[in-house]
C-alpha cells in the first residue's frame, strides 16, 4: 500500500513535465518592460507555452490581461540543471538602450532551464 501511494505521488509530481524536464505551460510576471527575442513587451503577467517546431524549442509568451494583448514567440535552448529548480528565476541583462533583455528562464520544479 505504501509503495502504491509513493508511486501515485511520484506520478502526480511529474505529471506537468514533458520528456525534456520542463512543464509545457507556466505563468510568469515581469515588473518592468522586458525584451523577449526582438520584441519589447510591457510589464505584466504572461502565460508561457513551451512548444516544438520540428527539432526547435519555441517559447510562446502571451500577456494574460491588457488592452492590447501581446504574444511573442522566441526560440530557446534547453540546458539541463543538476537538480529540480527550487525557485522560478528570470535572468536578464541591460542592452545599450537600457532595456532589460531576457536571457534565461528557470521555472520551479523543472530540471532544465530555457536559454535565449
């Protein structure tokens, strides 16, 4: 009975991840405008969908609410992590125009990070 419970718990914890070690859909909020790929998006909450186009990994960012909903598609590379991420992180740099440019996304519970 204990083994069956542990198996069930294991399946539930991994149900959201695909074969790449990342969830197909996530949520993230940006407190400032940020450049994703070649597009500067406004601050706000976004649904992030990890998809495949052939062998390429594509992230689709869709603004959850706003007067003009924004959708941005950008290629990413998955880089394995040593263990499941214990927190969600967005890594960005400043460009010459003093804009934040998204470089990496790590979502809590995933075993790989998205590098742009």
